[in-house]
C-alpha cells in the first residue's frame, strides 16, 4: 500500500497529465467534425466579442465605416437588380402598383472569425436570427459565392465555407448547368474540383463558373470561380476540372447573406420536397 | 510584476498579431509556447502541468479550438520534462533560474527548443486535422510555422542576451 502511495506521489504529475488529456479528448472529439463551429456557437457571445474586438483593433476605423456604407449601398442595388426580381407582365393588364418585387435580399455582415487551413472550414458573421438569418441561407462576398449558413444565434451565425469537404455546389458554365458536384478536396485553399464533366462538352481553361437556377440559395449568375485546369482522365470519358475560387477566403472580411423571400412558397412545389 | 507583463505581452502578440498573420494558409506560428519552454527550472512538475493546461485553455478560448491548444501544451510540457531530464541542470535549478539561452547556454537551449517547437507544431496541426489528414499539408504547415516560430524565439532570446551583456 505504501509502495502504491509512493508511486502515485512520485508520478502524480503524469497521472494529472493523463486526466487532463482525457478532458481535452472530450473537448476535441465530443464536439464533432464541426468542433470550431459548435464551440463558437456554444461559447456564445464572449468568444465572438473577443474576435470582434480583435477585428476592430486591426482595422482602420474610417475604412471600416466606409466599408459598411458601401455594403449597404451594394445590398440596396442587389435588391433592385433585374436578375434577382420577378417581373410582372404589364402588356395586358394595367398594374398601378410596383412592377417588380425582389425575390432575393442581401443582408450585409462582417466576418469576425474565419479558418482556411482545415478540412472543414467555417466562418462566423456578426448577424443572426435578429436580422432574419437562418440555417441554409447562401452567403456571398463581393467577389462571389462564399458559403452556406450552418446555424444562427440571435446575434451571430456560423457559415460553412466553400473550403469545406462537406460543401457541394452545382456549377453553371457557359450558361449550361452541369448536374455534377463541385467539391473541395482539401488540397489547396484556392482550388475546387469538378469530376464528371464529359470530354465532349465545349469548355476550356479560363471559362467562368457561376451559380445556376438549380438552387434556391443563390440567385443565378453569382461567380463561383474560373476553370484553372482541365485534365482528361485516362481511360475515361470525363475531365477532372479544377476551379480557382472567385472569393479570396484568406481575405474574407465582408459578406452578404442571401435571403430568398419566397423560398417557403417555392420549396413545397418542388417534387420530393413536400 | 515584470514577468506577468512579459507573459501578457507574449500572449497578446500571439492572439492579436500571430493568429492573424494571413500570409499563407501554411503559416500558423505558435509563439506563445516560449512561455512554457522558458518556465523556471525549479517549478514543480505538477505546477508545470497545471500551467500548461491553463495557458492552453486560454489559447483555445481566443481561437475557438476546444481542447486543441490545451492538449498540445500538455504534450509540450511533458516532452520538455523528458528532454530536461537528460541535461545536467542541478546548478540552474538550485539558483532558481529560468530555462533560457542566457542561463543554460545557447547550444543545449537551441537543441531543446528545436525539438519542442517542431513537435508542438506537428502535434497541434495533426490534432486540428484529425478526420481529414493531408500529410503534405501537415508537414509543410509544421515546417513553415516551426521555422517562423524559431526565428521569433531566437530574436527574443538574442534581445535577452544582448540586454544581459549591457
């Protein structure tokens, strides 16, 4: 017994180390693949505020105000853009009220936390359910598609970045929808990959990739990236297509959350969604 | 008081500057581990473990990485104990000195720091990418971040040596 007590006393630091590592194990693995997102969400506003403080400290105050002003102007223009509206025909009926109403609305937000070096990258924005943001809304930057909202609290939301191995998006190249998935394979923070484009398709390096009409999350015509490399797969009829993302994720600072106003009306009409 | 100020300065540098370098995805230097590496040599092992746990938890709090920095700091402090056991530091322990290049000599200090910094970065990036480990990315990130951290640590130690000579 004395030997046992002496052993414990002599190695107490090691026993403590093991116990604390087990606690760390619970913290790391208990919080699932999206550990960052979950932690950011559950650690609530304290962590988010410290990130906000850090972001505020490193940005020029005047530049920030200018950016916010610019964001609200872009948001307003986005709302009125013809691509994002339903136009009601007026040639047979005289409609006296507004001739168009916006389908999509853009809520400006600031990125206060962002990762780009992991397999499942996420970013946190300073807008939440108080601003009408909910799960599964598209997020775009001024350059192009940035991600999809995963979850929201009252003041903050966590979005899955395009640089996430779980992200799948349907590309539109040369006004043609390709019903294959564009994914990130965790090999390069600027490059995504499309497999399954037939070699007979008339696409070439440099062609731009946009969002199409197969998603209710983004308006059609939002840039996703451009074709960087087309590699014919040997003994196959398909290309391996590498896309350089339009959004510079390491510099992601300001984004817009896309709200589809009629999503709840459209979704039940689509077969398989009822 | 000076030591507390030094700890706060190094940690603030890490949280406010090095965590936001944004030069490349392969560069995520962890400078604050110098605080654990240079802990006083007479510090009891159990306190070293507790300090590593607390510091790691604080680092996790600022970058929203639950358990990752904490686990890595614990790993670092245990590795440090193992390496220091192989060095003759009785005199330094008796004089209650910190483990620095000035107190133990540049060569043994460099040897220890090189191993600790490299394995700390390897460990933290490995844990961070569990589930989707890309060996190439892991090694490149570890090497670039380690080289950067070692450079900053060398500058800090050089400043300390120069200050001592004056």
